[in-house]
C-alpha cells in the first residue's frame, strides 16, 4: 500500500482526555506527517476562515470554516526550517524564517483555490539582496509598514518595509538598530514595543520618522529574557513574555512612559517550571502559548490582578520545563475559534494544529489589606488561602490581590506565623471584586479581669453574665459574689463584649480592641429604673441601655423556594449556621443558644437569583 503524504485528520471524541481543560472546547486537530509546526496565523475572507500554518517545509493553508472538519488547500514551499512566522496585510501573507530567503509574500486573493502567486523579497535600494534570515515580524496595519526582526542585517534590529504603494512588492523604508537585536515586537500607529531578548528588556520607540527613530524608554522584564510584547486595546498596558523556564506573563502600566510600572505577573501552572512563549491580547483577555502547558486565557480587565480563566493542554501528559508543545495561538477569527500549534506531537513526532472554541468568562476577584492589629501597620507575607483553590501573599504594604475562575462560596484563611489565623466565607462572583480587609493579632494569652456594676447606684452585681466573642471563639463567665470576673489566657484581638444580669439590661461594646492585660468596669442599667436612655455612654468603654436584643431570630422563607441555603455569620464573618434544603414549613427559629451579638443572615434561593442579606442582633 502506498504511504500517503497528505495530512492526517484526527477527530478526538474521548472527552475524558480533556478533563483538565477549562472553558475551551475541542473541535478538531490536524497532523502533518514528517513536518514540525512553528507559529500560526489566521485569515478570513468571503465568509471563510483559513489557518496559516508555519510548517517546516513551507506555509500550509487550511480551510477551517467548519472547525470540526478542516480541509488542507495547499502547501507553498519555503525554506526547510523549524522557525516560521506569519502575518497578514489585506489579502497578502508574509512569511519569514531563520532558514533565510527574506520575506515570502503570498497573494491569497484566489482562495479557496490553491493557485496562489508568491515570491521572495530580499531587499531593495540600500539593502538590495541583503535580507536573508529573519526571526519574526509584525505589521503596523494602521500605517501600512512591516517590521522584520532578528537575522544578521543591522545586528538583528528592526528592518522597516513600506507596504502602502504595492503590498506585494515591499519597499525598504528604514531601520531601528540602536539597541541591537530584536527578537519580536508589536507596532501600532508608528509606535514600536520591541522585545530585546538577550538584554532582557522591552523598548518603546517612536517611528513616525522612519529615517530617524526616537527611543523613548526601556524596561526590564521579570525573567530578563524578553520574548514578545502585546499592548492592551487602550494602549495603557503592555503585556510581555520571557521565553525561559519558570517564566511569567507580565503586565506593565505604560500610560506614563516616564514611569513604567510592573502591575502584575502570572504563571500558567505555578511550580511546574513551565516556559511561556507568545501572548496575544483580545479585548479583556490575554491568550498565551505556554509550550508544554498548552495555552491559557487570562482575564486582564484588572491588569494589576491577572486571573487565569481558561486553558487547554495541546501537549497532554507532558508538563514542566522545556520548549516542546504549543508554539503559538491565534484568537482573532470572526467565529471566535482559537487556532493553536503543537511543534511535534508526543505520539508520532508530527506537527499539529488544534481548532478550539473558547468560552471567555470574567474572573472572580478578592482584594484587600491586612494589618497588624495592635499597631495598625501593614503586615507583609500574610498568606491568603482560598481553601481548595490557591494562595497569595500580601506585599510590603499589606495589600493582596487575587482571583479565580470558579464562582461560589469558598473559605478564605488568613494566616501568618506568630499571629492568630482567621477564616472567612466569601462568595466569589464573576466580574465582582470582593474586599477583605482585616487585622491579625499575635498569638498568646492575656489576663482580663473586671467588675460588673449597676449604672444606677454603682453597686456590684453577682451572677452577671459576661461574654467575649471574637475570631478566636467565645469566652463566657459569671461574676462572683463581689461582682468580679476573670478570663485568663484570652487571645489578643477585637471583641464584642456583652454584660447582663437578671433584672438588668445589657451593656454592649462592638469591636473592642484588647491587646494587653486589662481591668474592666462594666456598667449595666436596671430595667425598672429610669436611666439616661438608649445610647448613653456612662464611661469611655461601654454604652449601656435597656436590652435592645431579641432572644431568638425568626426567619420566614416563602414556600415557592423548596431548595435554598441559609447561612448565618457572626459579626466577624465566622459561619455559625449552614442549612441546606431543609424541610420548608415557612418559619425557622434560630439563635436560642448563640452568644449575644450581631449576626448576618444570608439566604440563597437558587435558580441563579442573587442572595438576600439581613443583619440582626440578639441576646441571651
């Protein structure tokens, strides 16, 4: 049987193979026997979509209008070399390679027919015949100029070609080689964001005058091996990649070029040592190739808080360092489908393209600041752990910013060695920033003593109940015959302190900070005596008034909500009740055995309806 040299089309239907992928659906993939695949680009015309595949033996054009059944149209011979980069301008494709021969220009007007004219541009005028190896290119479609990077000419700096007169026959227009070799770059409206890989920085260059480029600014990137750049749509943020192991997709504020600032950086799979390659910006999302990790989708709406919301592993069962796997992605088709390239498949060593359908979703954000309770100063290195999801640490200013793709309720633990941990229940919601600001208090116990007295005549009160409630728990005691009480080994922190006795109201102090041994004098008002009224403050510590509390709480839930979840949190956010789908007779009695204090009731009614909230106070 004659061995076919045509493409192999593989339709993967086993969903279990892609269980680790998020918000991206597999459509099809195509394999190219005997060839590796480098970068990819896309082209759309007359209602059809085409993949432009940088295969080692030349550009392959594939009709992917039906993403489930792609069809190869033609392979146009080119330098037999691994490196291929493609960009388009109008109906023309421009291909460059480390294999030399300058810029290959293909007229795609005849698509979907395979007879496509092409030729090689190797320079004209002062660079006549000198353009050979080129590593990468970008086209400023706003002004109609092609920028060729790398190679030998001009020490690998940018070669500028004018496409305005005749895009099929570029004309040399100038160069930018002030900083030497440029690995890749992005140009828009005559502004170049160049990636200088060996110098570990990007430059911003004004190229309105092609004969006299003006270097505006430079900035080093996190791993000092700057591979590619891509600005946000509003040109206020620049995204960069460093092509090295354990690298980052980074975001820089470039709104003020005199003060370029690193906003955030993110890894596809922290701890895996994976290497990033190319990133592309599509609206509020960065679509980025990560070699062995496939590609990721990151929500960049808040560039100072980058959150991964999608991914697809086009190099399954492989991870970690190295430069195999996904070379590039193209997310700009009118259909929204994504094209991704695999250099060589693990099973047969053939290059591949993958066609996938993404679901772009917003991230769920959690941001805040953590302080030292006794001093009020910011706490550095505090761990913010979303249990079962991820961990972030506060910066020197005590601030943290994090997020995740998953919606719903999650427990968030705030901890630092030497301090008491706290836990919160947080509802993560797409596109919503939840704030978590809190203070941590040192470990260790304090000695708290005091006396409960009548605010009417200052007499001591025996058998009075005193309750301290905080993150750490609830401490309750009663006064002796002399009206005194003691709570040994009380952790430092903020406390709700409630005192009361038979025939008296209650004194209440919310969020009282206790960070040292203290002697307290608690005043409570007799119910039968006329006092100064609700809200009166007889001393600097406590407000005393007739009992404002309910003994129990009644919650009524309409019968049309047979499936619901009722949660109750104390004033510190600690969950004290979680009822899920209880038999609904319309009325629930809650809180008979809870300490006095302030509580937040949260009712989730299901069916995608937002939760209802109610704040209540109760006594005991």
